[in-house]
C-alpha cells in the first residue's frame, strides 16, 4: 500500500527545522513520499510577507534534492482560504484508491487543531501525526493528542528554529547560515526578502 505524507506550512522561509522534522517523520512512518505543501491563504495566520510562488520556490530549493520529497503547488491554484481538508481531498484524487495519507503538523498546530475547519473530517480522511517544535513538548503534546483522539505524536529529535526567528535575524542583519539551507539563503539575499 502506498503511503503519502503531507507537510503543510507557510514556509516563510523554509528552514533546517522543517527539513529535519520532515526527513525524520518520513523515515519513522515508512512513507513512500513526503509532499511539501506551502499554504497560500492560511486561515490560521495573516498574509505571508513573501508571495506564494516565491515561498514555493524556496521549498523546491530546500527539499528538492531529498529523495522521496516533492513540492506541491495545489494551494496556489485554489481560490480563497487554504483549508487543509480541501487540499487533502484534491491530493487524494491524484493517487490510487487505498493510498494512505499522513498529515504532519507541528506542536503549534496540534494545540489548536480542534479549531481547524472540519477537523473531525480530517481525522477520518487521513492519519494526523504531530512533531515537537521545541524540546520538552512531548508529554504536553501527548495529552493534547489524547484529548483529540486519533492523533499520533512522534518523538523526533528537535532542531529548534522558527521562520519568525529567521526573519527577525535577517531584519537585524544577523547571520542565519546555520538555520537555513545555503541555496535558500542565497535566494533570500538575491530578492532582499525580510529586510
């Protein structure tokens, strides 16, 4: 049976923490493929400071060379809010019936997952798996997952970094070469993003 992971986010910009979580989750879950899905109009966050297609391109730069990884622009083609359920259903049409889908989310998304659009339907249509964004979140995440039901918490090694931290450091002229892949940083500098 084919097993597909979906890792969505604003990826503004994609960083080493994103890559670490996605690579570890793919291995841990025995996935055949991990889809990286940048959001277009996230209902959970305001408009991203960098446009969809630039963030999609940074995802290609960050994940494109990793075997079994693929970037999808499915949310860029949709109008209105980027609801995960709608994206999931469109993606499911692209794969054979019986394909298993795993939605990978971070701790920040897990903690308010019950506020997502039709979250119970998402739980019925795929396996939801969550990974910590910072050390020490595992037990709190397990408690939250138990309250929701049908959510698996992965105990992965954490690379502690956030996109907002990367943007702030760039704005302050600080070095972020240890936080983002070289080709992503080169693209950010060429475009003068986050200054």
